[in-house]
C-alpha cells in the first residue's frame, strides 16, 4: 500500500537532514528516527495540554506524552511556575537542597513499599544502581530477567534469550562483552515452572530477579497477578531479591505504582519518567536495611553530579503533588477505558483483528485478537499494519509513538472531547488499515 502524505513535513525533513551531520542517525535516542514508520521524524517545537505542534505548524493530539512522563500533559501550569521560580535562584549546586528533602518526603510518606529513596538522573541509571545494590547486599552476581521486559541500556540487561527456554543471556548490542551478558539468565514471562527449575539450579549464584510488573516496553504484556505473586514467593524461598522496574508503571497506575496496584512487596523498586515531572529524574528505593548498603552508609558506591538538582526536584514535586488529589487515578483509568472501548467496539463491529490492551491510563494497540502475555506471541506482521495506522493518524492530527511495540498514554490534559476526537480519527485510520 502506498502511503500518501497530505500533511507537510518539509521543515521537519530539513531539520532531520541537518541533524544527521551532528548526531548518529540524526537523533539522540534510536526510536526517534522513525525507522519503523514512514517519513522523517517530527521535530516538535511546543506542547500545550494534550497537543503538540511541529516545526511545520501541524498540531497533533499526543498519546506519546514524551514516552510517559507527562501524565499531566504538556506545559502544566504548576510545574512550569515552580520550575521558573526555582531556576531564578540557580540550577545546580552539587549540594543537598531543601527541594530534594521535600520530594523525598512526599514519596516516602505516601508509598508503604519503600522506606528510603535515592535520586538519580534517569530510569536506566536507577536500574543500574538497583542491580549493583542487589549484588552488594547478597554477595551474588547473576541476575534473572524476562524476555520482553526492557530495563534501559544497562550492559548486563541489554540481552536476549539464547537457545532453549531458560538461557544465559546473549548481548543484543555491540560493545557488550559476552562475559557481561552471561551474568544474566533470561526466562520467558508467565512460566512459573521454568522459573522454579532455574532458581533450584542456580539460586546460590543469583542476586536478584528484575521484572517490569507491568511490562510496557515491548507491547503491554499484562501478567496474571498469580505470576507476580509466584515471583515474590520464589524469591523469598531461595534468598533472592525481587526488583520491580517501575520506570513506566510508577506513579502511572497509582501513586504506589504496580506494587500498590497488585499489593505485592518487592525488595527494591526503580522509578523514572513521571517522578521528574518532565525533567530528567530517576530513583530507586527499598527498606532502610537494604538502602543502608548504599554509600556513604555502606559499601555499595553510587554517585551523580546532577542527582537531585533543585530544578528537577521542583518539577517532580509540583507534578506528584497533583497526583495525590482525590480521585485522580480513578478518573484517569475511567476516561482511558471509555476511549479504548469506543475504538475496540468499532474494530469488533467490523471484525478487525485488533485487541486494545489497557491498564490505568496506559494502552496498547495489538493487531491480534488473542491475549498476549509474552513477547514471542506478538506477530511481527502486525507491525506493518501499525506503520499504516501511524501514517494515517499523522494525516489526521493524532500522534502515537513511532513503533508498534510502544504503548500509548492518556494524560490528565486529555479531555473527553479530545479523546472522542482522537477515537474518531483512529477508527477512520483503522478502516484504511483493513481496507
């Protein structure tokens, strides 16, 4: 099918060609290059509420939301005003600051699953630090991760499964020594028997299991609660720490994230995205005992020049205060459900093989009718359909992340009218996909 542009991307195309002179592939993060979809990537110049505007002055209803952090939408008044006020006093001091205390207190006092927290500057850094902490606490080196879960570009976690069901990892990027990858055991999601067999065989060497409790980096692979409970029980049985990577789910499905949603206590939790209110912030937290191993209290070293800088702390504080308002998460989940059901009903009425998965304010368009729990159940042919869908939506003023494996996000700034408008456009785009 030939994809026809009716919306100009002339200025974005020019800027992309210019960017190729300065940055690998013309981008500073790979998926931004639009390799999985059509045309040059959009260069966005401003955002307001639920809409973004590109350099060609095209406006889009945005469901990428900067890949998840903007749960309150673009250019939120309270965040902007507090950031501007903070910047007027300086941007970074390399010292403790009151705003760090305030954000730390706000989080710990409203999250029963952690007792102490350490701020860093990204979700990847949070995960890297959590893995080091787990190894330091246990004195063991190996890590279990799950195929289909992504934990940032940490060397030992940027791996895939080798041959067989339970395998030592194989690196998925050049520059990662195989010896690093072999410290990671990759298991399939939703397979308690293989988990138990692996722990029985290797538990004396395994420091931790890391999992996205809501896997949302390779589709939205919602797990049965029983599998997450199984992880908790097996970790306790075999003396292995359980890490919940909540870089996406933290503060998204509830203030206490997936730990609170499922009421499961992990040993360590990592955060990113929403915690920074649109600024670069990550964090990891645990019990006082486990966090006591972190320097300067303990022997596990971790540091960062810009960690907990006042500007980032002010953005995070202004954002998270708003999330604690009564009914915030219930309202978000309800309007996302209505939005998804409207599109799903249209697909069902036309017998389109589409299943829109949703939890809280996260959704994912899967081009399959069956429930998908593991990455190997995703049909790659569906990505060709997504390419058409993405293109058609750009022509209609709706922006999704430029990959069919990525999830979508609804923000507090998406009004019912915005969502109805977007749903109408998505239905029309689906008709083109299946024409």
